[in-house]
C-alpha cells in the first residue's frame, strides 16, 4: 500500500519540462485552432468534416463494448468516441509534447459538440442514424439512454450543457497551448 502511495506522489511531482516549440509553429497551431473554432461556430451544430472520423470510432465503440452486454454496448459508442482522444492526450501529456497533447485534448472536447447534437435529437429523432448491425433494428442511442434514465424531456437542456462544456474545453486548450508551448522571454540581467 505504501509503495502505491509513493508511486502516486511521484507521478504528481514535477517531471521533465514541456517541449518548447518555435514561435512560428505555435502561431500556426493557434491559427489552425482559431480557424477550426470559426468553422465550427458557423456550422451551428451541423455535421463537421471531423465528425466522419468520430462516427467511425463511435460505431466501433458499440461493437467493442457490446461484448460486455447490451447497456454497455449502447453507451459504448460515446465512451469510445471520448476515450480515444482522451487516452491519446494522456500519452502525449506523459511525453510532455504540448502540440500533440493539445490537439488530442481539443478534439476530445470537440467530440462533446458531436455528442450534444446527438443528445439534442433524442426526442425528435430527426438525424439519420448509422448502424453496424441490422438496419431494421437501429435505435437512437440517446433516446434509449435518456428514456431509461427518465431524462428524455431534458434532452436539449443536457445537450446544451454538454455543448457549452465542449466549447469551454476547446477554448481552454487553445489558451493553455499558447501559454505552455511558447518559450519564456529572455530575462534581462540587472
């Protein structure tokens, strides 16, 4: 038990510093994120180009987690969709690579927008659905999830909170990247 505690404390201590990037690279990444945020804002919840990749991971999550039962299989799409970029972000955090860490964490939060759009459609069920199984038995994940939890009437409110958290997460990633990735200005000797 003591060894486990020591290991956790060691992980929390300062490690190697973050890799520094040249100013042009930081500026390029920030420009990319700002353009993506503008594009995303202008799309107003519509299907983004990156959502094609999110959809593939989402559907794979149903198949993967479906091995553990119907309920986990139903939740598995969103679980894997959020887990993949989060685990990649953790890997790059450990390697102290700010550009890769920020990219993965940014798209972790972008997935929240995608999920929020799907959540907000739970009652209306107007979005086209994709399935890896029999198309005659396709179900709307969030309609089923919210119905089972007694939350179906709150679908748009919950989606609004998830969407807001996604936006705040993406903006925080860009802000953090700007602070961490730039080398500190040289100090003047007095």
